[in-house]
C-alpha cells in the first residue's frame, strides 16, 4: 500500500494511507 | 457521539494499559466540513491519553496541511469524542475487575 509519512515540527508523525473503500460512507 | 463527518477509530487493539494509543482519522462525510478534502486519506497518529490534548493534534493536522483552519474545531471534537470513549471503556473495565 502507498503510505506517506508527514512529520509535524512538534515531532508528531502522521502516516497517511488510502481509506479502504469499505470504510467510506455512501455520499 | 455526535456525527461530525470525521471518523476516528483505534488503529490498534486497546490493551487497556498503554497511555499512548494509535488512532486513525479520516473524513467520512465532507459535507459536514467547510473545507474540501476529496483526496485525503486516513491519517494515523499516536496519542497519549494522559498528557495530550485532542485540540493540539487537530491544530498540528492543520499545520501539516491536512485540514483548513476553519475545520480545526470539528477535527478536535472528533478526536476528543473518541478519546473520551476509550477512557470511559477503560474505566468501566477497571471497575468491573475491581468488583470481582
């Protein structure tokens, strides 16, 4: 899977990855 | 909890002991938010139940470009609601154990 790491200047790490289709609500 | 359009879930099973837990957040219904987040993914991060404040994490997400400043409150509230639930569950299981 394609995950992206974003590190905030305060040090917190955010890992961003695609939301599984099954978890998305019908719009 | 109120439906904020932002979903926050545990990213790992809660062992009930660690103060630092992994959470995953994503936009479930962007109509409830002021910004447009069509292409955003799920954001995973760790949160310390004892020392951290949900609104601070929300601000860091804004700083990092995940959300617009205009939605910082709704993101903070979404995290706060989930954190409250996790703490409540922990307290409940702790009192259940003590009652035995």
